[in-house]
């Protein structure tokens, strides 16, 4: 309240508001009136004082002139002695400044100033000497004064002296000043009372005008009149007592109000009760429809509080003309909403059959009672549709329950050439059969079935070709029955629009089906159909496609020389044909690089260079982005696994006792982003029976699970008692993945084995050609111990050539190793990095046939580089050691001693 009062005062004193202007104007008028009254009172008081002074002086002078004994005193020898005391006493009694007596010749006989007695004075006494009394204002010895002069006459009427009585102007002003406090006090009181009254009036005006200024008041009332009477909407203001306070012109017209309606109760205006009751009720209402005479009025009622006094404001809107359009507008609104819903609900799955079902479902019952969708068989397979054909397969039916006369889903339908379906296909437009009972051409399809359709109450049909990109995909049929109205031309336009939108979704689904089929075929051809059996590991694998379709994850198990095996897992980000093709390219590249017998880090470095080259090749239509790879090589002889990764999650290691660990594999950038950086490897020795799990990130990452939680879940799924790789794969997949994962997943589980030491033989070879024979004989004895006598001869020949090459062209240390596994592996290592090359010797050459013979007698052979040199190896089948056809063993023995290294 303390802050409200200054605000009201400032509003009251502000000239911007009407109340402020009125207050200041009234206050100025009051001040002027009070000032004028004060001036008038002061002037009047001065006049009254002057008049009083004239009367008193005249009375004092006259009384003294007519006093008894004055004539005798004047004629006495000493008149001043007699008259001076009397004059002083009389002046005090009369309240004048003095009573003076003069002789006719101007000699002062008595005076208020004794020093003047006896002196001659000059004054306006001529009139008095002539016997006349008068009062004048003149400048005398006392200053400016009001003086009354009266003659003194003897008994004969002769003027013998003159009596004057003065009152100074100063004394007159003193009399006036004594009245000023009363006058000013009264004026101040009047001013205060007037200002207070003005303030009260202005304050009330301030509340009434809400502090508005003159321009605002003028504009408000102008707008009030303009809006109130110009709008085409009736406005009524009804007081809290039910009386009509205001009605605009439109309200008077709509309700036919009398001229004197304002101020009368609403119930006494002659309105119909249907409209008078809501107007007078005082309740709130929004767009209530009420009849008034022949008009349908939309009534809105709102309380005026807190914007004014208690009451209601009522608006009336004539909706008579809109009533006829309401039904059509509602139908149009429903049609638009149905088209919107169709755009949202049709084509959500990119499945042709489901898209057809969605079209049928969205149109029933909002547009038709039944809907059928028929598609061409090639469209269902994702193939390009043929030219116009009247043979289609029923794909979707909606709106009928139980047995119905329409063809069921899956049935192949051949439309009759005279029916509406064939006509619609031929013309490429919708065909309307508004009354199926009145037309017969649609019955040519099946007379018996047509009668059953009519018996079910179906009476109206629209058939619309499903066309997309200028090609017919199928046919949609919209049926109405029972109490539904028949289709009309407006329904035909809507059916064509709805079908056209659905046709695009069907065609998109068809194209997706085609691409998906191609991608699946490509992926199946690129993924390994199985893994080779290997003595080093027992392998099981799983591949789960993502919900989005074909992905770019892959795995591979690649046998390597020396009974080793490479386990590879890779991932290409994305889905679809490009991801599958990229996966195949990378898998092929990894397999090719593996034939070079490279360690994992070098293999990934070459793969990184290849991907970078593909990305920068201008002829490539799309680069490889987001590709990762993990490569691990296991050696069953040493039990060591060497792994390297390019942006891929590392493997999981399950020890024979069931504990799970995740070895730290140095992580390099994804493929194509290495920029020449060296790859790093991790080497660890595994106990026999360990399980090595390689996987893609789809196994541990998802939208609702972070990688750490995924690794914890994987640890829990892998831990436990010893299981076979197949059981491990099943357990991991069941524990960690839903039926349709969001990303494709590749999982590879390998249980390690060790090569029996009894099947491994090694010899150190001195760098002397004479050492070839003893080593060869030792190898022959070991082959005999292993029961491999049938391949001993060819093995001795191969070893002779390899050892001789190592002695001639290699450096120390030279070592020979035999591995007895699924095949016999012969390895000769030396400290040189120079590799021999196979070539065909000329007829005149003395050597150069050794490696040619090795290639003839071994199934495979090659060179593998190590940190200390190289290893030349060969593999032989365990049985069938005879020489290949066309090879002379004698010649081979002779050529075995004349090999040439390169």
C-alpha cells in the first residue's frame, strides 16, 4: 500500500492522463479564484479603512467644533491653554491622530504636536473658512493623512476658527494589516478545501479512466465505436442483475432488439427462450449453437470480471450459411487427415507385402468398408514389373471377417478383359462402379462370386491401378457395403491420390527388395561358407545380420605354412550392397596378403595402404570408410599367438580353467587412416585348450549399452567350465543379442591345440655341403619312425635341394625342421633374407632345376621371412609319394646337386 499511494499521486499529477489534466486545471482555477478573492478582500478592507478614517475624522472634528465653550475659549486671552488639553483628550477618545484648531488667519491654536502651536500654517482651509466642512487626503506635518476640516461658528453663525482631525495613511494601513491574517487564513482554508475536493474528484476520474491520456481516450472511444459497430459479430454486455448494458448494431440486427433495449432486463426484450436463457444465465460458454428465429447463432459468453463490474460479455456469430458447408468441410478435413495418416503409416517396413497390407488397413473403415490389393508376381519378388498384365496375385485384404466372397490372400487372379479392373489397367485411370446392382460388366469376372458379393451387401466399387514412375505395379480395389453411401466422383479423385501415394511406397519396397536380394546374394557369395579343418585350432563361428539388412562384417580362418593358422575378423561400417561389396574386397585382399606369409602387422599395413589407395582413386565411385580389422596368427608348435588390430576391438582369451581376460593389443587407426604409421603387435603364449574369441563391435555395442557394459557381459558369457567352440558361440549369442540386432555381428571362437612334440624333428646343419647327406639320412630315419616310408624318397629329394640352396647361398645358422601334421612340412631356415626364385632351366644349363623339382614333388612350397632370416618350406601329402607323371627320378636325383639360388 505504501508504494501504491505515490504511484496514484504521480498518476494524478501527470498531464499525460485525463484525470491529471482535470486535476491540474481545477487546481489552477481554484488558485486563481482564491487569489482574486484575497485581492478583493484586501482592496475592500483598505477602502473600508479609508472610509472609516474619513468618518472618524469628520466626526471627531465636527464634535470638537460644536463642543460647548469652544467659542469662549477661542475668545479668551489664552485659547491654547484651554483648547490644547481638550483637543488631545478628544483625539484619544475619537481614535484619530489629533484634533487641531486654527484661526482664520492660519495661526495654530491647538495641535497634536505642541511645537506647532502659534505657528502659521497653510492648508486647504478656504472652504471651511467659508463655513463648509470637507474631508481630504493631503500631505501634512504628520505625513500623508486623511483630514476632515470643520468650521467653528459663533452664535451669529460667523466662522471664527477651523477644526481639523487627521488620520495618517500609515495608521489606515495598520488597520488593514490587522485584517490580513484573517483574510489569508480564510483563503488558505478555502484553497485547501477546494484542492482536496478537486483531488477526490480527479482520483475518482482516474479510476474511471484507468489513467488514460486524452489522445488515448479519444483513440479508445473511436476504436470502441469502430470495432463495436463495424464488426460482423454481435456484442452484448449484460450486467450482473441481468440487464442489457450495451448492444452493438450487429447484435441488434441478429436479435431484432428494440431501440430502448439498453437498460432493460434481457428477459423483457422479447427474445425467444432458447437464446434469452443462455444470454441471461451469466455462465461461460464457447461456440454454443442456439436458434434465434431463422438464424443459427454461435454464442460465446465470458465474465467481464476482473476487467470491469460483475457481468458478462456475449458475442453472437451468424453461422447459418456455414451450416450447409459443415458436412463437406468435415469430410474434406477427414480426407486430408487420412492422406496424412497414409503418408505416415504406409511404407514403414520396406516390405512389399506389408506395404500393401498397410494401404488396405489405413483405408478401412475411414474411406471404404473393404479394400483389396493385388500385385504382379515380379513386383513381389522385387523384380522390374513387365508390361501391362491382367494376371495378379491377391496380396492384401482388409475389412472382412471370416468367410467372404472376395479372393483370399495369395490367390492368383486373372481379370476378365471386359471387367473394370482390365479397363482401369488399359486406361491407366480409376474406374467407378457406383452401383454394382445396376451394372453387369464387373460380373464377367465370376458370376457366382458376384452374386455372393451382392448378397453380402457390397454395392459400390472403385478400382485404381497402382502406378509408380509410369509402370503398373498392381491394382487396388475399394468396396462399400451395408449402410455406407455409394462412391461418387469426388471419392474417385481421393482414391487416386491415396493409391498414388501408396504406389510410391510399394515401388520403394520393391526396389529395396531387389537391392536387398542382390546384397544378400553377394554377401553369401563373399562370406566363408565354412572354415577349413585344422589341427592347430577347433573353430566355430556365427554371423547375425542386422535388422537393417546386409552388413559389412566378416571373418576368416586361413591355414598358413608351418601348421599355423590365421584368424581374421573385420568390419565395414554401413549396410547394403556397397558394404557387402567392400567386405568382399577386403576379405579377398586379406586372403591374398596371407599367401605372402606376412606377420599380422605387415599384413594390416599392406591392407591399410590398399584402402588408402582405393579411397584416393578418382575412378572409384565410392570410397571405403569406417573399415577395421583384427588379425591373429596362432602357431601350434610354440603355442604363441601374434595379433594386430587396425581400429578393431581386441580378442577375448578364455584360459582352460574358465577365466576370461582381454589381452592388450596395441590399437592402430582404422584402415585407410594409418597415414604410413607402423602397426604394432601383441604376442602371448597360450596353454593348450585355451579359447580365443574374435568379434565385431556389434556384439558388445548397441544403442542402450556402452562398450564397457558389453565387455562385462561378454566376460560373463565366456566364463565358466570348458565348452566346445560351438557351445561357446551359442552361449554368447543367446546371452548378449536379441533376435534381430541393430548391427550385424561376426563371432569367431577357436580352441587351441598343440602339436605333439614327438611329431616335431629339428637339426642344425653346418655350412658344409658334406653335411647334406647325414641330415638327409637322419630325416629318412625319422620318417621311418613316423611310418611315412612311402614319401621318404621325395622328401629326401626336397630336403637335399633346400639344404643345398641354404648352404650355397644362405648364411648361418642353418636349421632343418620336420612337422608331422595333416601333411608333412619340411622347413629349412638360414640367416639370409635372399629368396630363391623358381625358373625353367635351359637345355644347356648345368643347374637351376632344383626348385623346379621341389615344386613338382611338393603340394605347396614358399618362403617366409623371419626377424633373423628366412624359411623355405614345402608341404607334402602323407600318402601317394610316387613321382608325378612325366618326371624321371634319376634325372631329378642328378639335378638335385646343381641348384641355383637367386
